[in-house]
C-alpha cells in the first residue's frame, strides 16, 4: 500500500524544488533570494519528512532540518552521501532564518536537488 502521507511530503518537496529552480535560473537582477531560500528549505524539510514517514520513523513538530537529517542517517547510514555541510540554518526553525547571497542560495538548492537525486537513485520516490 502506498503511504499517502509520505507521497504528499514528496509531492510538496518536488513542487518547492521546482519553484526554487525557476527562481534561481532567472537573470541575477530578477532573482528573489527569499523565494529561493524558503522554497529550498521547505523542499529539503519535506523530502526528509517523506523519507522518515515512509519508513515509519516518528517526526516531531519541533524537528529541524538537522534533526530530520540525523534521523535519516540513523535509519540509513548511506544517507550521509547527501552533504548537508553547506546548510547554515539546519539547526533552526525553518521560518526563523533565510539567506540572500547567491552562493548560499545555490548551496541550499543543490542540497535539495541532491536529496531528490538520492531518493530517486534508491527508488524511494
């Protein structure tokens, strides 16, 4: 049976990843950094939540991106293949911070994209 809750997380993650990508590939003067940052953060959070829910691992309301990532690694050590070192806000509430520098925005987007790639490669989504 398909897990509709995890599917909903994955669907939202993919939608937000595409929104971040569409914003990121605009000409520099037209980029809205906040949009890229928030969409990439929400994408990362939803991919991680989807993965955890799919594997019957409890998620908490106050989980950060960092704590979700740590739960993924605890379940599947290979999840370390997804590098989270560039995510500066991983241990804070998702709505508390955002970045505006293009290099940081790119790093956040790349992390979301790398999670997507990892999950596809491992036939999770």
